[in-house]
């Protein structure tokens, strides 16, 4: 059609949404997530984080994890 897409079309534009999500995975604007404070002691992979600890997630380590993505260096919106 000749009309310009609107936000109401977004749910129907699944491949465009996949391209946007994959672009955000490969080209993170921020390498770190928002810091979180541990509200109660928690154990992760054998390490205990005491209450009050501040944890920063390194997004690039997740966005480029081969265990999660298989081939993280490749742009594949169809994931």
C-alpha cells in the first residue's frame, strides 16, 4: 500500500521488530545494566552475594555468549 506504517502496525511487523531486537543485541548502547542491590543473601555459581551488595550486569557478556546465541557475532534477526 501507499500509506506510511504507524505504531498500531507494530504488532504485525514481526520481522522489523526482530531486526530492531537483533540490532540492539549486537550494538548495545550501554555495556552495563542498571545496578541492582541484593535484598537478601543469594548464591550464584558457588559465590554468595551478601545482602546490600550492588551487582552490575555486563550486557555484552550476555549478548555475545556462544552458549546462548551459538554464533553471536552474526546478525540473524530470525533467531
